[in-house]
């Protein structure tokens, strides 16, 4: 379901004059919920205030289908899209995204040039990262007082009986299964590249298959936890943080075995307002904006210079953000970066095997 | 107006006419022959009629016939590779798919890769994606080799193999050959779990990737079950509506129509609230103790079945894979005890069991001991956990029933949503059945049942036919409800068409699956026509 919020800039006398200078409209597409809200607060509102551009914010559930349909039909309505790394690479390879001139990115607030300021691997031919996010698992502390602490616990029905929530996709699930089965995170993708490795991951998932509730949209897992439908669930770390910080839910994240990934801005080929979209992309990935977003949701900023500016959760000075970031050292002990090359190569096959496994 | 001479003659006219060898053509008032005049008049009205239906015809053509034809064709046609890689497509056309790849093939491939990389549309990713569907891992092979292709020199075979040893692999070339065939049965084959190979054969897909046949069968099963359920539930309602006094029957009609007018999404999510683990029904069942009673009754039923007809019961249980209650029964008593002991105490409990006489052991204990002796403690504990998981499937372990996010949820929600499509045709047919027929039957000595079965029911069959066909065809392509409440075993074929449309972007495969689904629908329409007769269908 697509939710359309139309954000019209605060129409004060001051902004009216600047609005006249650069009038226009921009369709920004992202993942919805708490995540889009953080972007609205940190990127959209200041951008509207500065340029007077009207921003239409749309939600989607990831994937390239809509972009592909729009580009192939020659009827592109989206100006800029928040995509996962593997989709950014694939979309770029397939000519769905506009190649970017990375020299347009300004230096960090501390003067570091952009190429050095952005964390390694976050700049791409067609896309610029804004955040580092992570798939983790979480539980309700009121249900499990002595909660799980490792990824092995997630797969241990004996120690922690009850339903598990997992994303209905092989991505991240297979990696977590292998780590829980004793594979070193550094070797996960080597193992998964073999037939035996795939079988081993599915065998591990088999041990909890009866107890899995599958989710698809990022907003679902906190809801599943809140409803008591599951005792623990994998989720995007920011969603769980939001439920905990903004809604006061007693959820706790287990960082062990986290699979981290990037979200990037990409501009569909033939976007109606491509120039404006580039302007928005540059603006939103500046040090201050990235840092501002991190005070709304616990996703790590893609620029190193932003880290120093991240302090506490908006409206709650008692809640420092640093320890809730996927990249915090104590959270990063057993972590794995999602390998986009692996998934771009093998997702068709693994999706098929996964679906066949589900239907069994 | 046309004036005719016919009939104005006196009775003797016929005899006079017979004598004339050729009658003069009948003329209209303006002198044109009547026959021509009539044709003109008919033509005019025909044209007018055609002009009236033309928009509809055009609409059906544009919105229905052409798209269906286009997607049926798309399942056969995929030129993603051939369009951008013409040289290698040509070189591969002559290759038999088995012999060693030739230098010409390598040279053509390098030339194509260079051209594709320089192409302004950057098609290399699309080409690579196409080949990757045939063989996992070729995507990065193509993109990485394309980067190096411009610097390659003859002999290209060595150069390519040096760039990546996968180019020496015949499997790679077989995948490319399959991908390069633009008119291909590959997608229709894939939609039925077959695989089209480079040598032109169609073989079964490897077992761990077979899914579509299961899905088609499940889709048919769900559609059929929903149809039967709507008949069973809808028939009495329609009968009441047709036979109660107007005031009451109007109220009933509104009760049927009200949900019909409510959004499907609202109704489906309402079922989620009703049926989920912490939902209304489970809460009530838990609070009132009904769920324990049901589990208890199930156990007693299984017990009874096992006592009265052990062989028959076992047969039923095996045939329908519903031996859950039976397993639960076994576990409920002694078995459960053993399983729990092994789970809690591990090796100690197993050693204890081992000292008992074999005849005294429960089935569970025997199974666990056999595994303990063969594979050690951990395997035996794993078995115990498995036994316990089986027993806990629907309520014995946790006292709540799984009624949603599975096939049960799909069936319940779909039956509810499709019920009006059964009730309304039934009602409109029953409304036309005169009550006097039933009275006449009774006055002639029929019992209530005979009067219903021999007199009333046959007259309502056209309504059942219409409703069943409507519900079945709607159900077979149902999408949103299974997507929301289907979980893992309540998904239908349309959900996978959606998956290939939106997630894997494999549009030709989605088209092929849609084509197969359409063929199914046409087949059932034909079958219906043969068995019931389409003329017997009455929508009102």
C-alpha cells in the first residue's frame, strides 16, 4: 500500500520569497514508517525550508520492480529512491539508475574530502549511501526476563520455546542460520556458495521451521512482538529502536550475528526532476543532515564526520544514540556485511530453493 | 412505407400467379425493388446496433484480448540476450550444446561483450541477469569479463579462460545457449517444474527447486474446497432468503450484501484480528477452556478410532496425513512422559529407558533409544524435540490454535469473502421456484426430504452451477487474501506470479505461469460445460 504524504513547506513569509526562486516538486521514495519519518525530519524539512521545493514522499517495500516498470514504460514518476546495496548495483548494471558524478559531493563538516569522509564501500557509480542499517533479532523483556544473548539462542527452541518472526526471503536468514550453526562470519559466503553450505543453512532453518511466522514489511516485526505473536523476531534495528524509544516498548536487541547493509539514494533513469533530485541527494548526505537523521532513528550515518555530531535521541537527552548504532564497537563483535555481489549472482536460484522449501 | 400487392388479391389470385412464368419484382413506393429496400433498412439497423456495441467490442479487444495474447506470447519470447548479443547468438545457434566450445564462439562473445559495454543503455547487466536465471553465478562472470573484454586479444578462448576459468566450463556455454534462444519453451517448462536444456531436451527440475506443480495443485485444492464450503454455507442462507416473509428476507439480504460492499482488505484484516494466536477466538477459547476440550475430544476420537477400526483409522491417517491426533494421543499418555524425561534429563533418562524390557517401551522410547544407540545422546534429544514439536502442532503443546498465517486462515477468509458470490445466484434462482411445487409434492405423499431432494433441489441446480463456477474461477486466481493470511502453506499461484513480477523481475516466467492458470480456468469451464452444461447456468 502506498501512502502519500504531501509535505508542503512551512509557508512563512520568509520561505515564500525563496520558494519563488526554485519552485518545483520532487518525489522521494523510501521505506515508510519510522524510517521515512526520520528522513522527513532530517532531510525533507530543511530542504523544503532552504529551496521551497514541494516534496511528495512515497513508500515502497524495496526491490526494483517499480523502478524497472517505470523506466521500461518510459513513464518515470519517481525522482529519487532509497535502495538496498544489491539493488543499487543491479539497477546500475541494468541501466535503471542514472550514473552520478561523485565530485558533486561536498567535503565533510570537518573538511575531510568526500571520498575519504564516506565509509568505505558506501559510494557507488549510481548511488550514494546515507545509512548503515542492520538485520538483528529482538525480544520482549517482559516475556523473556532471562533473554537470549547469542544468535544460537534464536535457533534454540529448547532453551527458548515459542514462535520466531523472520523476513520472508532467503537474504540474511541463510547467513544467520550458518553463523548459528558455527560458521565463522568471515566464511559464511564461501560456505553458502556450495551446495552443501546451502543444504546446511536450510537444515538449520528446518529446526525452527514450524515455529516461524514470516514477515514482509519492516513495520511488521515490532507489531508481531507487541502482539505476543512471536517471542523473538528478526527485524531492522531502527524499527526496534523506534518501538523502544518512541513508543516505550520493552524490546531488546541482540546484536550478536547481525547482518549489516547499506541504504543508498539512487535516481531512476529519466526521472522528471533529475537535477532537483541530485540537489536533494547532495543536501541530504551532508554531514549535518546525516547526523540529524541519526538522532531520529538508530541507523549509522554513512559519513565518518557525522559520528561526532550524533548525540542523543530527539526529545530525550537521557538516551544517547551511540550505543544503539549497528557500528558501535560492543555491537560489532560478531557481525557480517551483506555481500551484494553474492546476492546479485545467486538470488534467483536461492529464492527458488527458498520458496520450494517454504512450500514443502 | 413499402406497399405490397401480396394478399390484396382476390382468392383466385394464386392460380393467376402460377401461370405467370416470372413475377414482376415487388416495388416500394419510391420504385426501388422491395428486396433491396428491405436489405437497406436491415443494414441500417445492423450498423446502428454495431455502432452501439462497438465501444464495448473495442474495449474488450484493447483491455482484454490483446493483453492476454501479449502475455501468453511473452511467456514464449525473451530476446533480452539475442537483442544485445547478436554475434554470439548466431555463433551459438549452430552449436550442438555438447561438444567443446569453439574459438568462433569465444571471439563472438568477446566482440559482443565489448559492444554491450559501450552501448549507451548499458545492457550488460540485463544480459547477465538473463543468463544468470539459467545458471547461478554467471551474472558476475559476465559483468567482470565485460570489463576486461576490450583489452583481450586473439586467441580469445585462452584470453577468456585466463580472465575467468568458468569460461572453460561447458555448463556456462549451455546456459548462454538457452538464454540466447529468443523463442523458447523454457518459461512454460519452468512454470511446470521442467527445465529446457541446451541440447533442446526438456527434463525435470532438480528436486529441491520443484515448486510450481505443488502450487498449482494447492491452488486447485483451495479453490475447490472454498467452492464446496460456500455451497454448504450458502445454500441454507439462500433458501431462507427466498422463503421467509419479505421483511425478514430483506434484512437477510442486507446482511449478505453489507460485507459484500466492504473492502476485501478490511474483511481480511478483520479475520486476522479474529483468528490470530492472541486474537478474539483464541482468547475466548482459552478463557472458556474450549480449546482444552477440543484437544481432549480429538484425542478421544483418535483413541476410539484406533480401538474400533485400527486398520481403517491408520489407513485414513496415512492417506490424509492427518495422524496428528493419533501422534498426540500416543504422546499424551506414556510417550509424552518419556519424551519429556529425555528432554529434561538427557543421557540419564536414556540410560534408564535402556534398562527396561523392550516390550514395555513406548513407541517414542523405542525410536529415541534406537537413535541413542546409533548416533549418541544429542541425536536422541533432537529426536525427542522433534516428537514434542509434532505433538505441539495445534494446541497440545501451547494451548492456542494456529488458525491464521496458514492454509486454514486462507480457507476461512476466502470462504467468507466469496460467500456472496454463491448466495446471490442461488437466491435469484430459488426465488423463481414456486412454493406450490413443494406443496404439490407433499400432497401427493412425499416426505419432507423426498419433496426437497426430488422436487426442490433439481430446480435449484442451475443456481448452484452458476455460483460454483463463479466462486471457483474467482478463487483460483485469488491474490490479496492468501498474501495477507496465507503464511507459508496457504500461498497460491497468484502470489508467486506476483513474486516474479515484483521481486525476482522474471516477467516471462510470471507470464508463463499466468498462461498456465488461464488454461486451467478454460479447462474447468469446458469440463463444467460437459458435465453440467453451460446452458443450465442461471444467474437470475
